[in-house]
């Protein structure tokens, strides 16, 4: 009886290990379109000095963001990469933001000018599953439509993008990217511009 129980236990243990191996086989590596280093250097072009600043939103700032933009920031800390010129003047700031969707994460790098307008925006990483949906939009460099916009601008998809890409999934993921770009501008406005004005 003890040998039979041991045999059953071994079969169950082997099945569990096999199941875990099968589950991990479904985890696909992300598609990296642009490294963090290349994104930072590209978006902080013209800078000679580089810094990292971590900012934490206060409860009041979170409330303002939720009230004005209907977005509740989930992270406690946000990291900005800052580029300054030889005189110490801010040239640009870059931030990475990620949206976790049911088909995998979408990660975006956003470069911001000192006045808070979008300088550049790139999808830097996404899942293999979402890549085919976003690729047609990326091929058209659709994020360029948001350059020059600040946090209060319209971050919807352009009519041209909607007209060409009638399928719902490219539009859905395109809007996620656009929302991440706007969130970057919001965070910069709240943590850099508003705080500077309050001093």
C-alpha cells in the first residue's frame, strides 16, 4: 500500500513539474524595439550632462490628476532622465511608462521639452502578441502626431490612422500608446512645472 501511495505521489509530482514547464513555455520574450539607453540618448539630444530624478506624487497631486484627467496614477515613484547643457539649463526630460494589458505589456518612452510639450515618443517594448496589431501604426510613425502637444491637448488617434486601420485591435493599442504619452506630459506638468510655480 505504501509503495502504491509513493508511486501515485511520484506521478503527481512529475505531472506538476511537467505542467509548470508547459506553463513557462507559453511565456514569450518581449519584442524590444529600442533599448532604454538609445531612447534616453536620442531624446536628450543636445545635452552634455545627464541626471536621474525620482519623483513621488503627493495625495493632493494624485487627486488633481484624477479630477482633471480622469487617470489615477498607480506607481508611487516615477523616474525622469534629465539632460542639461553645459550651463546647467534643462534641455529635455525622458520617462518610461508601461501599460499592462491582457495581451501583454506595452512600454513607451516619452521625451519632453522644458515647457512640458512632447518632444518625441517611441514604443520601446511590447509583447509578441501585440506587435502585429501595433506594427502598421509604428510603420507610419503615428506617435509623431503628438509632438508639440502638452498634457491638455487631444491625444486621440488621428482621423487618418482611424480611416486606414479599421480593425479594432490596432486602434485599441494605438490609443493605449497615445494615453501613455499624455500621462508622461501630465506627470511632467505636475511634478516639474506646477512644483516650480509653487516655490
